[in-house]
C-alpha cells in the first residue's frame, strides 16, 4: 500500500519535502530522515526524463514514497512518471473542472480513466506479484494506490473545489499557499481573512469527500500549525533550502 494513503486511512499525518537538487544521492539521503515521501519537482527545477526515472528508482530503494510534480496537463507528462513508478502526481495551476477530468483520463486505468498501458517499471514490467494476477487486478491496484493530487493555487480551482474533490479518480488536493495568496490579491499574507476562508473551504471539501488535504509549509512550525488545522499531509521545505540553511548556521557558529 502507498504509505501516504495508508497513513491517511489510519488518521496519521504524513510528512514530505520537495527535492530540487537534481541528485539521486540527495533523494536517497532523504530516505534516511524519517520522511514519508519526496516530491520530485519538474515545475520549478531543471529535471529531465532520465533524472526523473533515476530519482524515482532511488526513492524506492531508500524506502521513501516518490511523488512527482508535473509541469503541464498533457498525456505524456502524466503517463511517463507513472510508468517509471511514481506513486502519485501533484498537478500545479489547475483552473477548471475540465482540466481535472482530463487528468483523471490520463492518470487512471479503466473503468475510472483511460491511462495508456504497457508493461513498465510501475508493474515490474509485467512480472511483479500484482501484475501476474492479470490486468483487472493491476488496474484496480494502480487506480487505488497511485495518487492524483490537483494543486489548488488559483481562483478557478478554489471556486470549483467542491466539484473537483467529489470526482472519482481525484485522491486529494495540494494547497500551494504562495500562489494561492497571490491569486487572492494578498501576496504572502497567509493568515489574512481571505486565506483563512480559502483554506477552510478546501479542508471542508476534502473532508466531506474523504480526500486527502496536502499543503506546502516553509518550516516545521508552520507544518505543525497546518497539521493542527486539519491537513492530512504537510510538505515541509525544499532540500536545497535545507542545505543552505544548515551550512549558513554552521558557518555562523564557527565564525562566532
């Protein structure tokens, strides 16, 4: 079972982070931290197909769930990470219900969607235990355990959040607070009335439809506050920021 989904079903918080270092060593190291998942970002970092495949493999080997943030709502952008073994997709800049319908079509096998099938790494090239039980079993397992998470960071997505979270094939919502605050006309005012109302609306829609609610957090204190607010998963920071922060602190300590 996908560890994120398992924790959600057990009412346990899952914790992850973004990787932007384009390093399989960094991905492997994150698997030694106690994090539940690593989010490989192809939207804001220069990640090619070869690295994406290698990073997903490295995450699996390190025992951390590989998620991928894609950079376009297109069939190939959805299909390739899933074929490589990504256990979930985060999809930024969603605006409309129709976009989400297309995402479900691309990401889920029949009868939920129409994901293209080929024996790939995702199913052990047709030789893992689940795939060997036939396509019906494999399709059902992939549809259940491979997460499709649209990102709510636009006014359009927020205005349709109840309909989106009610859709079969949508497994949750990932809140991008930076872009959402900008879209609401209150850049980085994360505790303003507009943002509080938006987050309450997203949480209510997710909980009503038994879908996971994710949110990006800049640090541990923000992550704890969002978890207390009712979010099921917190994605805390970026590995590149953690690297800079830790070395800055060390250098300042050495120099007094």
